[in-house]
C-alpha cells in the first residue's frame, strides 16, 4: 500500500468508542481512504498497517458481510484493502494479509521466530532410516527429487543440490508470514508458520504447521475439514481434505488427498490421488493413485500407478533395520490383496497379482503379468501389450492432467512406447531368446531371477516384444518421412539422418520425464561444477529436454532401426522402407486386433452375471446393454477399429509416395 498516514486524533477516539485498544496508536499506519466504520472490538499491538474496507462479501446461502475487522487481536499485521477478519479466538501475529481475504472463526494464526515455511524439510523417502533424503522446496520437481533420492553414488552432486535448496530456503525464510489475495479461511484451528498463496480456501482445518500452500488465481488450493499437516509444501491446484494427515510431505500440482488419508515422509507429484489408505517413505511419481482403506504404499517408488485394494509392500524382513526399498516402474498396476516383499523391481506397465516374496527384478521385461501360484512367482512376458486396460490407461492420463498453473513443475511424457520402454523390450527379447537357447525349446519351465516362465508364455512374449518394436520403429520412420516427396533414394537417406547426435545410447525415465541419459549426465556435471546454481535453472533444463523429446527420439530410433533391420545407412532404399512399413502395418493391426478381442471379454456371458437379476437371459442381455452399452458402439471399440483404418491408410500412403523409386 502506498501513501500511508498515521491515525488522526478523531479516528483514534472513534476506534476507542468502538471498543478498540492499542499498545501504541502511533505504530498504526493506514491508507488514505481508511474509514473506522467497520472496525470493532480489536486489540492492536506492534506495527500495524490497515487498508480501506469497502467491499461486500457474498457468501453461500445469500448472506452478505461487509469488509472490516471485528473481535480480534492483531500483532505486527498488515491488512490490505477490503479484507474481512472476525472472531479470532486468540490472535493473528506477524502476518501480511492480502487484499480481499476473508478470515472468520479461527483460533490462532502466527509466525514464531524465523521460518522457512516448510522449505528445506528433509523427507526420508524409500529408506525410513535415512540415506535418501529429499529436501523439499516450492520449486521441487519430480525429476530433481528423483536425482536426490537415487543418485547417492554421486555424493558431490547430492551436496550441491542440498546447497542449492538451502540457498533457496534461506532466501525465502522470514519472521513474517503471508496470506495472499482473495483467500478464504474459516473455522480453522491453529496456523503456525504457514505461508498461504492467493485464492486459497482453508475451511474446517484442524492444524497447519511449518508449511507453504502455493495457491494462485490460475490454480487455487483447497484445504478442508479436520486436516492436519506438519512440515509440508502443497503445490498449486491441489486439494487436501476430509481428515487427511501429512507429516514431512510434499504435495505436487493438481493432487488430491482425502478421506482420512495419512502419509509421513512421502512425496506426491503431479496428479496423484490418495484416499482412505496410508503411505510411508513413499515416492509417488505423477498419476500414482490409491483409493482404498486397506492399501499401504511404503518405501517404494511408483508412477502412473493404480493400487488395488489391500495392496501392500513390506520392508520389514531385515536384520539391520527397515532399509529395503522397491521400484515399480511407470504404468504398473496391483490387483486386490497383492503383496511385494522389498527389495524388488517391477517392469513398466506390468500387472502384479498375488503375493510375491522372492525379490524379483523384471525391469527388462515390461508389459508383463506377475502372478503368484502356491507362493511361486510366475512371469508372463509382454502380455499386457494386448490388454485393453493398458491402452485405456495411456489414453486417459493426458485427459486427466488437472494442472491449470501455467508454470508446471513436472515434465510428463505420456508415451506408451518410447526409447525407454522399447530398449527394455529389446533387452527382454534377447534375454528370452537366450533362456530358450540355454534351456532348450522343449523346456516346460524357464527360470528368470526368482520367477518362473512357462514355455508358451516365453514364446509368446518374444512375439509380443517383436510386434511392439516393429510398431515403434515403424511409427518413427513414417513420422520422419511424412509430407515429403522424394525423387531418389539418396533424398530418402538424407532425410533419415538425425538432426542431432543427442539421443544415442541409454534412456531413463526420471519419474515422468523420459530423456537420454547422456543429457541427464551432462546436466548433473554442470550442477556439480557450479555452472547451475538455482532450482529454477534446473527445472528449465528439464523442460528443454522435454521439449526436444521427439528430436532425440528419432536419433535413438534411427540408430536401432539400422541395427534391428540390419541395414546400412548409406545403402537404404525405398524398398527397405516399404518392407519396414509392411511389418509395421502387420504389427499395428495385429496388436489392435488383440486389444479388440480383449475388449470383447468385457461383453461375455460371464461378465453379465448379476445383470437382469430377476429376468430371462434376453432380459439379462438387455439390462447389460442399458448399463454398459452395446459392444459395437462402445467408444473405445470404435476407436480401435478407426485406429486400424487410419494406420493402414497412413502406411499405404507412404508406400504409394515412395513406391516409384
């Protein structure tokens, strides 16, 4: 506020008549338009700044309340224009309250000493006893947290990241808290050392202590009834409601936690959902979802994951403390009552069913089923590639991204097939072929780590992986050659050459960001050398990698295309391209037909059990159709058929365009 002035003698007298007191009236400054009319029963102490009070608030139910101050004690407080503060049971101390904010029926809002508002809090993820601490901050991304937690073999890097976070923490530490503009705080217990952004709603909350709520006009935050949060950061667009309890937690953008969910020492990144269950030492990457009371996620790293009811992991078969941890790679699911004994690692887009106690590692066999039979883990490689559920998941995640904040902390790659997953499939295919060679084609059972693979599952798995590899490489080459008319094979060869060398070699999935490992290593080297010194710069580097994904992807695809199809770069012809596209068409149509037949199972007679309860078979079918719709008109089914048509036409178009060469 500008052009502040002191109270006049008349204003002081009027305030006293309205039951207001002050330890020192001279320490109160007001805006030029200040009016005493709406200030009653207030105790002032310390340095006070007051704006004007002209706004009228329209509340649910049709009630209107005029801006002003009533029945409160204020100490070292700035109240900007058009705020409403009433019925503060104890006091508000050391706060800057933004314009248009509504505060009513609260116990106490205070800052004690110098606070960092949750920044710099050490969260002991994965390992409860420590050793993988992530130091949270307002600018924390899933990718920075991934490095802090998992790159402990680079101690200098970890120390630099801690130092960068400490610098940010010190910069934002203060003995004054803030509540942003147009926030709404009602029926709240204690808010201690909490920084609150604009357009935030806090209602019925029990206690918030040492934290930041990074709400803004684009992505408001809602904190609801009976919530208790200690040592926390809640990012823009998130909702924490209905008795949720958080201790030393980071909540990313557009997350929802509710229905008595409890978590300690856990990280939740963009679009996570947690209800009813509990988490401990959890690293929840983007789109980690758990909805059930009996579900525990502990000492594990997940992303794009859906936890079934009763899902559980255990890190308690130990001799030196709860030090075991596990990684479930992107897109995995657990069925009801599933169990994994850490340490284990589950490959991307896999399904875990039953209880697994054998410390398996299926990271190089993605899209698999892990099924327990008589305390033994059976592995079905690649079978999830034909699952309708896998395709639905890949389609729904982009649609369920609820982030409204233009400044997004996490870079999320939604691709089902990428250099990361395809390289895993290439390794998996090679491993399965090696198992077949060593154990013989006639073996009934093959052994992979502590899992068993049936003969038919192994042979089918090789086929599934080959189809996916053909599909990805074909997609890449068609995209590279689209909308270009070629006059010679040499022109095709020139177009196929990558635009950059970046992308060759190994790729990593850093909790949502898929990028070449070489680029990640280069970034980490720059951090270690002191060339990058802020969290903002680190996030900008991740964003740049994300934006260049398809450029880097082609570099990788081109390199592996030559190897997989045994081609030479300077001898590729249109005939070679047509052969690849034909294999691509066969793979795309083949996988889509598998998905189509998998979807048909949802419309089988057994799926109709419980429909048309008291009717005939025909009435059961009609009841099912009224609820679920007809198979042929199901939106997903029609989309699969349309996908087959579009992809077939796309391949045929390229073949026609280069067939004359």
